[in-house]
C-alpha cells in the first residue's frame, strides 16, 4: 500500500485538480478518477474528443491487477472505445508488480491524440463525419456538423418566437430570453447562429441519393399503419386536440385525505338512504303489522238520555250492566207523564186510604201487645 500512496501523491502533484481521489473511512484509496483529453498544445478548442478514466486499486495492488472503467466518452464510437480498452488491458498485464495508474492515463491520451476527430454520427442529420466536413464541439463535448447545428438553433429560435407571441403582453415582459440548448443532452450552449450561417453541408448529405419509395419502405409503412391502428384502438395514442383542454390537478396529502373522507361519507349516505325508505314505505310482502297510534276516546258527558245506559245494578253480589234500548226509554217517559196527569184526581182518595191504613196498623199493633 506504500507504493499506492506514493503514486497517488505523484498524481496529485502532476494533475492537481484534474484528478479526484476517493478514500474510505479508514483513509485507504478506493478510487482514482480523471478526465483524459488529447494533446493539442495550447489550443484547447481543438480538443474534440475526451473520456473519463476510473481506476479501482485492489487490496493487493500493485502485485494484483487493478480494475478500470471508461466513462462518459465524447466524440468516440464503440470501435475506438474498444481499441482504448484493449490497449489498457495489455498495459496492465505488462506492469504487474509496478504502479500502473499513470501509465494507463498516458495510453488513453495517446489514442485520443491520434484520433482527435469525432467519430460516430451527427444527431441532426444522422450522417458521419468525413474529411473536409465542418463540425462544432459544444461546451458539453458533443459534436455536430456546423451546418446541422445552425439549422437546429434556427428551429429552436423559431419555436421560441411562436410560443412568445402567444403570451399576453403582461407575460411577455417577464418571459425568459431565448436560450440555445444542446440537441443531445439539452444543456445550455452558446448561440453561434451568426457564425454558422456560412457553414457548408456535410459531404455525405450533398452526395446522398435521391429519395425514392421502395417496396421495402412500403411494407414497413403498412406495418407501422397497422400498429398505429392497434395502439389507437387500445387507447395508447394521445389525441392532442382532446388533451389540450385537460387540466392537471396536483393534490397534497391533506387534500387527498379530505377527498377520501368526503367520498366515504357520500357512500355511507347512499347506503343509509335505501334502508330508511324500506322501513318507512309499506309493502305488501312485509311481515310486520302496521303501527297504529293509540288514541283516547273522549266520552260525552252523562245526560238524562244516556244515564240509563251507564247505570249498573247489583244482583246476587254480581255486577250487571243493562243496556236499554231507546224505544223502552221513550215508553217510560210517556208512562211518567200519564201518572203525573192522574195524580190530582186521586190525591184525596189516596189520603184517606193512607189514614185508614195507618189506623188499621195501629189497632193490630195494640191487639198484639194485649195478647
């Protein structure tokens, strides 16, 4: 581990801020990372390719081979990356028992300096970079034909102006100014439209054959059409016109809890409503008897006409209630009237009869005492 510490100190002294050392909690070196650029002297603008080298020392380093990775390549295609990777593996095998991190950095830099031209395709026209083509490297190390980058910036500015004109006047005053974006990673880049106006199209674009609809292209169009209809029938195609008026609502956790409580309360009311109607609404098939409200019947005050109806007679210790009919009651009334009319005629006779009877009773009483 002393050899690794010495190598790390040397790297920090030579590369300074260009190297990043990651250590564990105990202070041991866990990772060494640096971004490698081609050698172009003082002309940094001519550095068109780069790659990040990441080395992981093993516990037995340098007696054991370290592991490495090539990350974030710019301007390099898969073939060039594979060539750099093979050269690094060969260097590690040759240097077993010796510090090899600095040697790996030099191997990568040599390959980048020997092919300091971007490889791959332009993301705008999808053509490669040929000799004589004008290309531009963005601040984020992405490469495009200068002609294609100018077209991209013009399209961005046109779209920005269309959206800006749709805004009301009071919003136009606070709108953000136009900002050029990289077509690959969408990072902010410099607006070099004026300097790119005179750029020539790439050679492959000029020499490209005239477009013709071939039979293979027709078959592919037919397959794409069938796939589109299938996705549309299943609702996988978004209708821009229909979704234009849609409003996206963002709910907080408190709003979600309130909405759920409101939905539960409405569901409970719906369940209670039919139950109450079944209890109140009578049905022919119900087995329950209707509830009859008890009322107190107010009896009329007793009069002469109904007095006899309410009389009670006791015979033999038993209580009998006689219900007289109205005809019998009227006959009794007539009899009383007739008796009242005959009373004066018989008053004298009855008086004498009464006195005679009293005398007879007195005589019988006295004769009984004599015996």
